C-alpha cells in the first residue's frame, strides 16, 4: 500500500512538472524570438487579392520562398494573433526548404496590420485566393500546414477541398470545436494568454477601423474581457452571423471531420495550456479514418523541443517531422 501511494505521488509530481513545462514552452520561445527572430530562408514578398461581398477587393500578403525545381509548395498558415512573420511560421519554412520544397507563409486578411479586414476561424477563402495567384498556379502539389486557429482553417480547407492540387494537411495544436475552445480559453486561469493575443488583435482591428472596414468602434472592442464577447463584437458583426452561437456552430471543423477524405494530421499536446485535450477528444472520436492524431507530452502551444520525434524517418523537430509526414502522403 505504501509503495502504491509513493508511486501515485511520483506520478502526480511528474504530471505537475509536465503541465508547468507546457506553460514554459508556450511562453519562453515566444519571448526569446521577440528578442531575436529566427533566421528565415530566402523569400520575397507575396501579394494577391480576392473579392469580398461587403468590402470589395481585399488584399492578402505573405512571404514566398521558392526552391528551384520544386513542384511542391507548402502553404503555411499562422494562428489567431500571428502573421507570416510569426517565428513558428519561419521555423516551418526552414524545414520545408531543407526538404526541398517551396513555401508560402500567408498572412490572413488584415493580420499584417494593413487594415484590409479581419478574419475568423473559418476564413478558407483566403487560402483559395492565395492558391489561385499566378505565382502559385505552376505548382503541381500543394500541402497545407497550419498552427492553432490556422490549423483549424487548413482542416476546413482540406474538408472543403479548396484546390484539387491539395494532397494533405497538418494542423498543430488546433482548436477543433470553436465553442468548447473558447469556453476553455475564457477561463480566468488563461487570462495571461488572452492579454497578448487581444493586444495584437486590437492593433489589427484598429488598422481596419481606420480604413472604415469595421462597424464597432475599437474603444468598445478593446473593453471586451473574453473571447466570446470579442467575437460577438467583431466576427459576428463583420461577417453577418446571427449570433455567436451560429458563428461557432457554422464554422467549427468538429462536426465536419467525418467528411474528411484527404490525409490529414493533428499534432496535439496533452499539456497544451491554450487548447486543452478535453476540447479535442470528442471531435477526434467522430473523425474519419483519413485523420491521424499524434499526441505528445512535451512542448507547449505551437512550440516544441528541437529533439521532438513523431515517429517519422526524418530529422528531429516538430517542423521536420511534420514536413516528412506531409510529403509522404
């Protein structure tokens, strides 16, 4: 009995350490890369546009890194408050280049602080427009890689089959059920994460407001204390949803995962402090057999140790491992 109690105590200590590690791996790399940005592969500015029924022409930007002779392009999509310059997108582009493929790090509409618009968790139109750009048309094979909300978007794009050249998709720490993810993210314990994310979202929103492209004053939006409240003031109003409930239900990938036909991968962390496992497992249980899920107990939200291995015959590290998985499908 005493041995059993000691074993349980050790398990509890180990779990607490791993959970703390999840926070450290989420916060630490973000702080370090804000001081010194990771080295990026050679690339050039990318720009295209798409028609929007409310705003007319909406421009998109990004960074295109081309590898001579490659017929494969990996489209990399950032998270909610990121853009093409986000460090994890740079890490992905580096791994993709090492594998011999081209990449496009796309900034979703307005994420580059241009004031073009705002985006939400189901804005797959931006991916469709990017893949239709003249510079991208020549690529024979397209692979999708998204982080956090960007992961949710690429899964939606895979299910909706936005381009016949898309052959596989990978999502890193994605929320799958937008309602459940928002409930978790709005918990008081996650307030330290909401602050920096809201700060960047508010900056992008103010830029859109300065161009007359939103309907609610930034001063009102900036008083929002929860994601649900903020989405109600921004996404619901801008995109014409009847309610926050309709937005989450209509755009969430969770009820659509059974329709997935192309190979797709979800990489999730049991100690993710922003997207808890409990918000993912109900949706994963109902997913089609085309979806593979790899759980890890190392790392945080979108950032992981450089020696992470996901059982792929490729160099260690999240991006190298995921790039190999994508390329093999």
